[in-house]
C-alpha cells in the first residue's frame, strides 16, 4: 500500500513519542540492570525503575514510565508549534522569536511532573541554555550554542525539520544546522543535522533502513560520520536486537566522550571535538538496520540498550515511523502514551503535514522564480 505524506508524518511524530515513553523509565541504566529490574527485556510500556520515584536518586522528582513522555517529546512538539506559526523554513532567529517564548510563556501538562508547568521547568540544563542565552543574554542566535555542553539535546527534537524537508535529506541537514545553532555546537549540532536528514530520507518512496543510512553518510562529517559507519557496519551482522546490544555499544564506544559509566561521565565528556560523536544517533541508526527498518525491533533494541535510551528510541522511532507510517507503530502503545501523557499525538502531526505541503509550494515558487531570473541572466539554452 502506498503511504500518504500525512500517514508518514503521523507515524514519525507518534513513533518518536512512543519510543521516548518506552525508553524513559530505563534511561541511564545498563542492559543488565534493565533486565534484572524488569525480569527480562522490556517489551512494552513499563513502570518507573524505582517505585519511590518522587525521592529516588538520581532521577527524582520525575515520574518516568507508565507511558509518560519526556523532554524529547516536549521539545519536538514545541518545534512543531513553531513551524505551525511560521509556516515556512526556520532559522536560528525563529528559535529566538518563537521557541523561547513557547518554553517560558505557556504552561503545559508535563507528564513526568504530573502537573501543569512551564516547559522550561522540565527541560534539561543544556536546553535551558537556549533561554538563558537568547532571552536573558541577547546573544546572536547563530552563535548562542557555542559554549553549551555537547550532547544529544539538539538532535533529539529535530524530526520536524526532517518532515518539512521530506524527501530532501540535504535540505533537512542544512536547515537543522541553522535551527540548532542557538542550542549546540560541534558534534551535537552535527548530529542534529544528520538526524533531520535521516528523517527526510525515510520519506523517499521505497526508502529502507539501508537507504536512510546511505543518505546520511553522504552528508555526515568528522567523528559523526565515522561513528555511524562503525556502528552500522557492526549492525549489518545482526538480525536480532538482543544479540546486538553489546556489539553496538562496543562499536560506538571509541567515539563516545561520556565513557563506560553513563552516570559518571569522563573528564572529556561533552566537549567540542572533530573526532567524537554523540552516542544516541549512531546507535539509533544501527538498531534501525538490525530491525530491517521495522518499528518494534528498532525501538525495543534502542530501549533495552540503556544509557540515554529515551533519546535513542525517540530517533529510531521517528525514522521507523516515517518509513512505515502510523500502521507501523503499535496502536496499543500509541493510544496508552497519548492517554497517560495527556498528549495529542495526531493533531500536531496533521498540522505539520499541512505546513510541509505549504512549504513545498513556496519552495516551488521560489525555485521557478530563480530559474526565470537565471534564464534571463544567462540566456536560454
């Protein structure tokens, strides 16, 4: 069956949120710790790692699990709202003018807090940097990301950029680098561009996990490209995500600055580098390959990998959802995540699909105007 643009967008946005919610309760733990806590591999929505989540360290006071999305989805939906307002391509100034006010001006239901609050009060310090630099520091938006810790914070919510540039990975990569400029630098910003490109590549009719990886390898630079190559080469030898958990970690470890103990980062962690990469994106692409592009194995592999698995599953879920549409995302998962998180997974996707069509029409007009101008300049041939 031919998938429509709308169906693929819905699969992408729902797929990202479901991956986020499944990965949230086991974020930061090892595959062994996850299996011990849950009596085996996680294969769906589970409860918090600690029953006393309100006071348990190191995750208090967040209610992770039970179908609750995390900051990955909060930021993704915030970016969708920016696109819905601008209704065109975004740049660094769009983040200053629209995303920052959204984060600090409108209370929303925060599932992990079980309360209405400003999104600013939930997002991580690396994301609060955007507000501090742009709203309070009045820094040039294109330079504001310099100095922030280098992590996956910008990459985790770039799926909407890939959607708006559906079928055009190169354009998605370029736009995401601009959108991420107020947030990140170095390989964190590079990952944002590459993830957006992966999502855009998943919209190409007939796309596969392999074609998505091929597309991003044409764009990725430095350590990010090397890490994706290493992980995906290792992933090609596996068809079972359980067997791939250890090998994918071994493949990405030389490029990961955090180190073996996720909750005890090394002294070199999160510093700018041309040799390193964030861990999340290469592993997400690796699990996508292991699962043959199918949603469930890609996301479950990402979740059970542990470490920053909510972001890994957000990325693999977005790409797999774009490849397979809404039918690829188990309805029992998406329904429960929407209910438990008090989150509309369908309205934002429909709005983003409409914006994508509008932007394509504008791009077509702009391209034709350029063609006419150049023809007049250079002469018809």
